[in-house]
C-alpha cells in the first residue's frame, strides 16, 4: 500500500474518532458514535498491516496476541461492576501509558523500522518526540497505577505528604528536561533508560499527595496525559491518526479537569500540589461545641416523603460505596406510584470520576431525563418538599456560600437547605472529605437518618 | 522554499486540539464517564506503532529486542481497545429515556 494512500486512510480514521466524540453530545446519538470509533480503529489497524506488508510468521503472532489482549479486554468490560468504573478507567490509562513507553523504546532500539535513521544516529526531531512520548507515557503509567490503588482502596486515599516534596518534584522535572537535551546531543541509550526511569518516579510522586475525593481531577488529568503521550508517539511515527487522536484525547482530559476544578472552586495547581483534607485541617474542627441534631428512623422518613408532592434526590459517593442505586430506584418507583414528583440532582464532582453518578443511576434504570445537573435544578430546591441526600456531604454544605473562612468557600453547592425538609442518610456525623462540619446537619428542618444507605433506602420503601 | 513536513503535522495537531475543544464542550455532562472510556479506547490507536515495531524483523528474525517491545505494546493496547469500546457500549446501552406508558 502506498504511503499516500495509507495516510488518507489514517486521516479517515482520525475523522471517525472525532465523530465518535461528537456522538456523545446526546445519549441518542452516542451509540452510533461508539460504532464510528470502532470502525475508525478497524481501519487504522488494517491499514497498518497492509502498509507494513509483512505477512510472515510474525503476522500470525501479532494476530494471536491481538486476540488474547482483546479477549482479556472484553472479559473485563463485561465483568466489571459499574461502581468500579473509576478504577477501570484508571487501570486502562496505565495501559495506554505503558504501551506508549514500549513503542518509544522499540523505536529507539530499532529506528530503521520507522524510517527514523539508525541506532545512535536518530533524527534529532524524532528523538525529541520520542523522549516526550516516552516520558509522558511513563508518567501516565505510574500515576494511573497509584490512582488505581487509591480508588481500589489497596492504598489509603489519604494524601501522603513529606517535607521538601515540591522541591523534589521540581528537581525531577528539571532533570527530565536536562536529560532530554543531553540525550539529543549524545544519543546515549543509558540516558534514554534513565529518562524513562525518572519519569516513572515523578508520575508516582505527583499522585501520592492527592486525596481520594480529588480523584475526578486526577483521572481527567491522566486521561489528558495519555492523549499527549499518544500525540508524541504520533509525531515520531509521522502518523496522522495518532496525532489527531492524541490531540482530541489530550484536550478532552484537560477540559474535564477544568470542569472538575471549577466544581470545587479550586485551581488546578491547588489540586495538583495536593495535601487537601489532610490531618492539619481536621484538627481545627475538634474544639467546636456539640450542637443538637435531629435524628429519625425509616418510618419518619417514609412519613415525610409520603406527604410531599415533590422530592429531589441528591446522590453522592456514599451511594456508590453502599451499592444503593437499585434500592434507591425502587424507593423512587414507590414514590412515583403515590403521585409524587421525583428528580435527581447531580453535583459535578459527586463520585470519584466525571459523570460517575449518572452511570450508576442509568445502571439502575433511572431514565436520564429525570437526572439534572447543578445549574439546571438548583432553583427547584426552594419549591421542593423533601430533599433526600444519600451519600453526599460537602457538595450540600451551605458554609460554601456563607463563611469566607471555610476551605470550601465559593464552591458551587446544591441549595439543599432551601427545601422544606431535608433527609440526610449518613452513617455518622463525621465531616466529609474537606474535613469540615456540614451546617446542614444542625438545621431545624433536617432529619438525620443514621444508617447504611442501602439498608435505609430499603427500609423506607417498606414503610411507604 | 520547501516547507518541512513536520509543520504540516504540527498544523494537524493544533487544529485537532481546537476540534477536540469544541467537540468535548458539547458533550453532555451525564455522559462524561463514557467520554473517558471512549477516549481511552481511541488513544489506544497507538497500537499502530506497536504493530510496526513488532513486524519490523531484522534479517528474518521474528523476535528481536525491539519487536518484543512491540508485541508487549500490542497486548496492552488490544486490552484497552476491546475493553474500552465494549465497556462504553455497555454503559451507553443503559441510558434510557422515560417510558411513556408507565407500569
């Protein structure tokens, strides 16, 4: 296959990838979009086989390995529970990162295969692109592994900080740049290995100080990195499909990080520098006086809801942990049978990744036109009778609007307190991730329901 | 004077960033999780480089140090491609509209 013809096909698959993302603008077109993505991938892979034109025994091995990998991927995709989606995405990012590193290494060892020159005499531009691809890929890999471990609970979600952390990170970043420069002037393979090794290290170091609830930003950021790594390799291979895809994924991840940061009213750097919600912030809250709290049981909650005409559900990460989405939907079904209007309010940073709550509700067969974003629904709280907060905390805290001293001041929050009454399902009065007390607990019209989210929801349904 | 092909690639890159910017802003927030899994799947188009590396045999040898890295990368990217597209499909199939005739 001629180089020009294959370039045209790579362009086509790049365009199909754009259409795949475009399809996600609404759930109706999204399935078609995914199909475009799959077609684009098939074109890119087929064209590569044809343009390499090597159908010897190696080709058989490639197909076999492709199918083994594909079978593993398909198995994971069908087995994974929807609540584990953040871990899955983090795990997948790590694979893209590692694949980018491997491709860069292969190109470094055998540049002839990619028309980049010969070992020890690689074209300067290619060497720079290769180093960027390898370094960003390595950062994506080790960062995603840490994110995965934190999300999975294997590693504590608490931030890990130590003295001189930022200085160390800065030194490593500078040395990556210096190494890339030296590598280009000497073409030494030792430097290439060191570059990859310290890139792995920095990926690890930049994620450990970031706490569990900041994971939406981390996952989006790593999503972005995996794109830039792919683009770096795309430049090395002079491949348009990779360049287009890398740019798309890179900007997609960057936008998601931006949306997540805005949802917390924090700057990107504030999140990345980490340490948020660490021990020092929690200790300042202990001298607060004990305030009275109204608590109730499932019976009281059922009574309140039965007499309401509209209910707004506010789900959060706690719902995912308790796997309460199905029980919740059953409760809502019963409410609807009694003629009560129910809608769902989703805060942009609810859960551990962008859109996490929406997927869980969709899994529990909640129609997506009953689920609303913060801006769409926030004015409705004032007219609603009951707000049912299940597993959310900081995103409902009115302190963000009233107390300029609070660490979450200025963060957009759901105006839950404007409801006639608030039902708050929570296991205890402990503060949320930001380490601050929620004023909502102590309001006159709040009824605390101390229980496991799933069990409480089931009990309420029984009492309705 | 002739323009370096690198400049053409750079142009594609920059324009694609802008395309990505506008396309992603139009994605509805409720589909942000599928967006992440599908971007993950398409970024595995890096498999193209892995295939080239794996099939570039020197002197007729199938397994060389560089082709082995290629094979490993194919494996990783293939997990991602199948896993990413299929899990996206599984998620998207769950997004349903309100049924008109309520049970």
